């Protein structure tokens, strides 16, 4: 009877702690289903080994000298080899986890986790899944939700600012356009065929709607929020 042998997954290790590297290499070799094709103690050497051996997965320490692990994830992705990255760290830093996963890491594990958990994490990532230990998952999603809320609040704030210009009437936009050209109230009155008193009324309304106190602030607000590119008024 012909016996089929499962192809070993090619693994590359990058960590500036050589003792830790050696320990993981020995663990994976004993497992029998992995082929550790190379180890490196810095990102530059690791990238060269990745190009040479094209591993299925890289176990990458996040706290590296010279180039850190985040930069390493980016540069591994740029190689376009489809190599998966499992981030390793001694810290359960929610911000670091979020950034690592956001730029392409397929999993994040702590160096203190049990050997069996590390093997499981590698297998999960190799099978196309995302891996985060339960203790880190809750922190990651809490941080993700907080970041999502902050981003929505920022966008909402920006939308409110944009809507301030939208609140202007057509005549107020005409007045504001002329003010941005440095024209005096008297000059605005002459160009729009209205009284100077009416111009001042429009200007006061503009100040209130844009939440500014004087002409200079109104003009700066208009310029900074793209008013001039949206309103081309013939004078």
C-alpha cells in the first residue's frame, strides 16, 4: 500500500533573542510537521532569507533593533510572496496588536504562551485563519471599537464643519466670495447693487453661521474649507 506523506510547512523565524529562536526552532523540529528553513536576528537578514526560501509563514518578533516588527510586516508584504506573518511579542499592548493586524499580520501571540498554543496558532494561520489568544482578543476588539468610535467622531466633526458653509444663502455666498477678494463693504455693495447696510447684515449672518468673530476669520475659514473651489462667482 502506497503511503502519502504530508508536505511540511516551511517556517522562518526572526527574533533578536537567539536563545528564544533556538527554543522555537527545536520545538517546531520536534513537532515533525514543520520545516524551519532559516532563522535571523534582524529584519534585513530575515528579508533576504524570505526571498531565498519563500516560507509559508514567518514568526516575527515585534520588538527588534534597527527596523521594528511593524516595519518588517510591511516589507514582507511588499515582497508579494504570499508569506503569512505571525507576530510575536512579550507585551500584550493593545495598540501594538491593532497596528500589527491592521498592516497585515495574520496572528499575534505572546512569547510566554504554552508550546501547544504556539503550534496551534501557527496551524490556524497556515490554514488561512486569523489567530488571537482569548486573553488578547477582548483587548484587541475593545481597542478596535474605541478607534472606530474616535474615527466616526472625527468624521462627524469634519462633516459639521463642512455643513457650516452649506448653511449660507446664495446672497451670503456672493458676499463671502467678494470678501475673500479683499473688497470693502462699500465695494461689495456696489458690485451687488445693494446698500452697505444690507451688506453688513449679510456679513453678520455669515459670521454667525460660520461661528467666527470677524472678517479675517470668515475668509480663512472659507479658504481652508474649499469654498473658493466650489464657488466661482463672476464679478
